């Protein structure tokens, strides 16, 4: 099975465009998990079990594991998701971008060490830096386009020959880089007008959309700007608002309530 096949199945069978970002911060864990050597794995696994039927994918952020020397727990978490919740795509949020020979090693790390189904990639070093990921036709390659942070304007909104830089990225990926049909783009919910512009440029290509929840993106505007005619086409990410909805031993139940509420709000506008 390929990443996009599993994603399309999850959209339909789970009636969900919600992606839960797994950004563990041990300082925010319930007290009973903070001192456990496997606390990150225990926390994230509980979130996964509580929300898996409500999501179209999960997105662990590699820095939140590596900063705590928990790469082994990241490996174990992705294996756990694949075993306990088969068919649920896992996106490794790594935003890799480097020369081809180094990118080859990052691709091995993402797809062979961690067994991720997709990876986020920075396209700003050009096609050859993305090629080691693009060559994995069964894996998703999710390229940064119009990011949700305020500083994105510094570069992404520059005029480059009559179009904005993020528009050039969207067009290049859609017209030249997506030959294996395994590409998607990151477009932030904080810029719904830009989501609509990217959608017009890339057709039915999936969009990973961060920026709702803690970042304050408008759910209605986001969905209406990026949805396809059949109500799919998006992975709308929420991380902190779901992960830390509860602060005690019932944190997973609180996360489930928050995830269900977010999914249902998204579905109002599909």
C-alpha cells in the first residue's frame, strides 16, 4: 500500500480530515509520566489509542523526540501505530533539506529506520535535494510551500518573475516534481487566501495544513479554501490543543474529546 492510498482510505472510512501532531513535551505531561524513562512513548501511545479512529493520519515531530534523546521511542511509537492501527498513515515531520547525497541518508532514516509513511521536506535547495524522497513512489513527500508562521512572508511572498515564491513552489511541484504522484504541500491555516491559491495551482494534490488550534487558524475558512469537491484533500493538523487538553491521569480521554470536537468542527464545512 502507498501513503496516498492509505490516506484516501482514511478520509473516507473515518470521515475525517484531522491530523494529530505528536509533539511531546515532557514538562507538560501529567505528573505520573514525567519521570518515566519511557514517558514519551507512553504518553504518545495513549494519545494514539484514544484518537486513532478520529484521524486521517498522525504526524510525530522528530525534534520533540531527539531533544530528549528519545529517537528509540519514536521508532517504537511508529511501529506501535502500524501494528495497533494498521492503515493509519504516519508523517515524519522533519522538514529535511540538503544536498542529494545527504538527502539519501535522510530518506533512509525516515523510511527504513523510522518506517514513516511520509516525510516533510524543505524544497528550497531545488529538485536534486528532493529527488531521494521523490524516488520512493510508495512514500509521501510533503513539501513546504506556504508555512503558518509569521516569518514565512520574509521569503515565501517574494515576487519571482510575476508570481510569489510560494506559488512558484506549488507550480513546480505540481507540474514537474510529482511524476510518481506521491507529493503533497504544506500550506498554513493562518493564510486561507493562500490555501485557495495553492489549491487552484495544484488541482487535487493533498495539502497538509498546520495552524488551527493553538495557532488560531480559522477552521471554516481553512476547509472552504482547501477542500476538494468530494470534501477530502486535506490533512488539517492540530497538536498542542489536543495533546494537552488534559493535565492529569485522564489526559487521553481529554485528548479524545478535543480531537472529536476538532474533527466535527472540520466536518461542518466539508
